[in-house]
């Protein structure tokens, strides 16, 4: 399950504290640290690059002593179940190419997504549900999301992810229109299969079979999706684990609960998207809001999978497409500041699937600007 935090969460506020920034708050970023690296057009024209300390407190948690911000109390409680990768880096400095590379391995459109490759390489588990499902937190703004992030690229379209939505119609156009019975739908699909088989004999093309596979999956999903989306039988203890937001469909917490239900039912890849982490200004208030929306649900998913014996066979990844700068973008004040995009270092956490729990892997410099130990590229992450 990939818990994609789009926009670029600020690692200095969440997992990678830097005491030197407290000491040198407001001073200029040394040129020896920047090393002439590319900046975005949003801050490249600034006359100065003042270092900005985090206004949030950090503490070490668990036997592993992992550093976690006060913004993430629920994540802090599961620190010993997580592997923190603090030395992630990418070569894309803007959202579109960075997010595309994160989820397809290349910054340009056209490659299959992570879910498509998993489906292609490992196959599906439950024939009645898609092998790859997409869940997007409702009513969130920020950088746009696009279908190629869960698309099949040059693979047949049977391998693309399927977005599930909150509300009465989780999958668009899945239900039969009024007057169409299950028997008539079955007859129509049988006739379509015969026509496609004929087309394939006349003009062989894998797209004939891919279309039929999608038609048949949609037919089976008419029964399987309502059951998977109905969590009325979930216990009060489970609902409390995910928090009050879990009772509102479409929230991040509700999507985390739904992710567990889908994983439990054999969905190979579940991608969650939560927008709003792009804090160029007003970072303290913005990141606090984002953490309030995501912290409990993400931690609950890990705990819930573990309690049900599913975590050993499931990988949960939390993180964004890049990190944020050590210097302030815009005006630095006593209570507010912003941080620009920064591809040279950022943090992700990973749970389950054989990853070493209670580990912090890699290290950044004392400014939190460059990786100094065990760099992990996007391709390294995918290969792992």
C-alpha cells in the first residue's frame, strides 16, 4: 500500500531534526552547502536564503530511538515497526515529473505505473476485484493528480488501476442502467466476447482480449465492490483505532481502513493520495493541518495489518515526491515561514514486507540539505 503524500512533506518538521538550524536560524545558507544546485523559479530570484529552524519539538521514540515530531503522535507510537529512510533523493525538482517518476520510474509520461507493474509481474490475487485500486482523499486541493499515476502505460489497459470514490457510486458506470437485468447483461457480454474473438482472428491484437477482460471484471465487481466498501460490520474497536475521521467516507482515515479491507480481499496494490503538502508559505499551520488529517489513519493501517497477520506480506510506504529546503522561501518571521521544493534529500517510512523494523537508514548533513550517507534513489526504492 502506497500512502502518497503529494506536494512534498517537509522532512525538517517531521522526521529529520537539525539542531544546527536552531543555532543558525536566519543566517544565510552557505554556498558550500548549496554547491550551485538548481533552485525552482519560485525562490531562485530571492536576494537571500535564510536558514529556517522548525518550530516543532522532536523526541526519540521506542527502543529504536527514532526521531519523530510532535506533529505525529500516532506515528511515534509505532516507531519500532517502521524503517525510516532519511536519505531518499530524486533528480526532479517540480511536482509533475517528480510524482510521475516516483510512481512510474521515469519523469516523462508513458511508462506503466507501480501498480501496473506489480499486476503484470505478479498477477492478480482476487479475480473479482482489480489488482490495483486508487483512493484519493476527497475535498483536497493542491497539485493535480492524473490518471498516468495509476495507468498502464505501454502495457495492456487491463493492468491500469481503478479509482474508488466515496459515496453511493464508488466506481463510475459500474451499475447497470434501469431496465437491464443481470441475465441480459450476461447475454450482452457473451455476444461481445464472440465479436471480439472474431475481431482477433481477423486482426490479431492483444487489445481485443484486454477489453473483454475489463468487461468481465466490471461484471464481477458489481457484486464484490459493494461488499468491500461496506464496513458496517467493522468493530467499534477498529473504528476507534482509525479515529473519528474514519466514519466519514473519503477522508484519509477512511481510505486507510478501506485499504486494509482491500488488501485483506486480495487486492495486490492500493495507492492512497493525500494532497496539500506543498507549503511554500505558512508552513507551520499548513503542515499541522496535514498531520492531523493523516497521522492516526496511517499508523492504524500498520497496526491493523499487523493484528490480522497481514503485515509480513504487505509493504506500506509513506512519503511524497521530494522534500523541502533548509532555507526559507519568502519572508521569514518569528512564527511563520515556507520551504521550497528540494529533491536532494527527503524521508520516507516503510513498514512490513521484510523491511527491518526499528531502523533509520541513511543520513543527511547538519543542515538537512544533502545526503551524506547511504543515498537511496527512486530506482533503488523500487528495486528494493
